[in-house]
């Protein structure tokens, strides 16, 4: 799978990431790091525990990473859940989490193929 | 000793990806250290403060936030030596305000363009370096100036002492009269500053007055030996001439005057007025009461005291208590109530000084 294909599949912006990181090797390296990041887990944990603060921070971090990586689709859902959590609404957050999870899984699966 | 080579950049962010995004921009030219949370950041800053030339700080971090780290930098004064660039996904005015308030140099929003980050970082680092360099230069200059000034002050003091000693050699009085007058003047000033703040004498002024007191009798150079060294009582004519040493002293000083500054004022006033009396019966101008500058009043009393307790060509020394009594009871000149007060307060110290440190053959030993 090429990097361009990967970005198309996960709903990301290939041009943006290329202008930022310049080389495909770098993009691959960063993609690998993305899979190691614990923010998604922390988000899920936070919501399950009812810990709004933790969840908010995790969502916010994830949003930031998606921005940096130009994962546009996942960025949008992360952004939305961040705002929900900022408003302290755990219940709405639980619902949004489903969307986030779906987008996240697509990205992870994509990276798996990219780095295979 | 110039500063150590500053070659380190600290990147503090809880997500590895975010740190990497910045790291790759700089890692060829700089040594990068990373922190995952506020606590690690603080530890790193403390440890590497003299090598850090830049700090990238995320606002939201576990354990301690970016603002907490900024607070720490303010408390320990690192904020003035290490520039901080905040990186954040937040774009609220509130957090911006806060970050700048706490001393951040710049704020960069995610996602950022690496080139822009590099340029801004370089600009900021250069600015800081330049400012620190200027501050160091300024500090050095200030120190040099102060040292020069101190040197000049010491020269002046030496010259004043030398000048006044010339008089002493001629009048064959104790070689230390000048030193004692200076010492007693200093003592008196101490009490004046304590008891009479109304005269508003500062420590700097006091130092100048003490130096000026050394020249009080410089006019005696112009008095002929026949009068200056006469062992017996002076005739009326001779006394009139002797009194003129006040005025002669002023004429001399005017010749040497470089500018009308504070020190010159003190020298002139002391020279001219140290024989005036509180009741207006003194000389040369018959000034009365508070018209007599306080510094002249002090030297006046001190001069009389020293004359009483020292041997002169025309008399033997008195005992310290006797000298004090004569002054307090107005037998030797008339002084203001403030001077009398101060004299009383300073008495014990005066006696101790007279009989101890500055005791010489011509001062009567009890």
C-alpha cells in the first residue's frame, strides 16, 4: 500500500502531510508512532470511569495528533468529542465514542497495511 | 568566563508524535531532550538550564500543565534566560493571554508548518541571546564605572588630607588634629542623623562633610608665624588677623574650585563659619542660630572640644570631663540646643575616643 492510498483510505489529507513532513519515510515513521500512542485507550478508560477530565485530555491530545498527521476524518470526530467533554456531558460523549472508535479502527487497520 | 555553549532544546508534550513533529525540524542542529509531562519538564529545565536555548511547551499535559511549568520558570527566574514557545491545539484567547502573561515568547497552533516553526524559533533564540549578551555587557560596564568612581573618591580624600596637613606642619599642633576632627565630626554626624532627622543628612552627605571638615583651618596658611606660633596671649590686632583665617580659607578654596558642587559647598561653609556662634557674636559674618549651616556648627563644636583636650602652644590639655563641662555650660563658645544635645549623647563615645585610640603625648592622660 502506498502512502497516498493509505491516506485516501482513512480519510486523510496526503498533500498536507507531504508538505509538512516532506518524505514518505518520515510519514511511515510517524504512522508507526501513532499506533503506539495511548490516547485512544485513555479516552475509552476515562469515559468508562466517568472521569471527564481524563477523557477530555485524552481526546484533546488525540485531536492534536490527528491534526499533525492530517488524519482529517478522525480529527473531526476527535474534535467533536473533545468539545462534548469540555461541556461535561458524559452521556453524549459515550455516544460520540462509537463514531470515534470506528474512525480510529480504520486508521489503525490502514497503518497496519501501510507498514506491512 | 562566557556562558556555556547553548545547544539544547527541550520539547515537552505528552504525545510522542507531537514531540517528533518538532524534533525532526531541529535535531540536526541541536541536541534534543524530551519530556512527557510537566514534572519531567521541570526536572529537565533544572538540570540543563545552562545549556537550554529553547523550550517547546504543550499547554495540556498530565501531572503538571504547561502553565505550571511556566510558573516554575518564573519562580526560579529561568524565564528570562530560556525562551519558551507554547504549542497547542487550543486556540482560545484566555489561554493565550495566560501564556503570555506567564512569560511565553510565542504561541504556535497545531497543525503547524515546520518551516514557520523553525524561523520563529530561530528569531526568538537570537533575540534572547542578544538581550542576555547586552545585559552582561551593561553589568560589566556598571561595575567598571563604580570602581573608577571609588578610585577617584579615594584620590580626593588623599588630596584633601594632604592639603590640610600642610597647615598642621606650620602651626606645630599635634599631627593628628585633622584626623581627630574628622573622626569626631563623623561621630557627631552619627548622632545628628539619629536624633535630628529634620536636618535630612544622608550617609553620602555625611561622608562628604567628614572629608570637608579636614579643611576647616586651611586659611591659617595665610597667617604669619609671629601670630600663628605666638605662645602668649594675642593682642587685639593680632587676634583680628587670626580671625581672618576663616575668610582666607574661603579665598583659597575659591581659587581651587572646579565646579559648584556639594562637596565644595561643605568645604566653603565649614571654612568660613566654624567660628560663628549661636548667639550671633561669632566671626566673620556674625551669623545667628539656624543661619549657620549645620555642618559648620558641628565642626565648630568638635574643633573647640579637640582644642580643649589637646596641648597647644598656648595651653595645656584639659581633662575630658572638664572640657565637656566647659562646653555644656557655655564657657567656650555658644552652641545651639541641638548641638548641646548631641554633645551630651555623644559624650561617652567622645571620651573613649579621646582617651583611647587617638591618645597622644599632648592629650592629658588621667
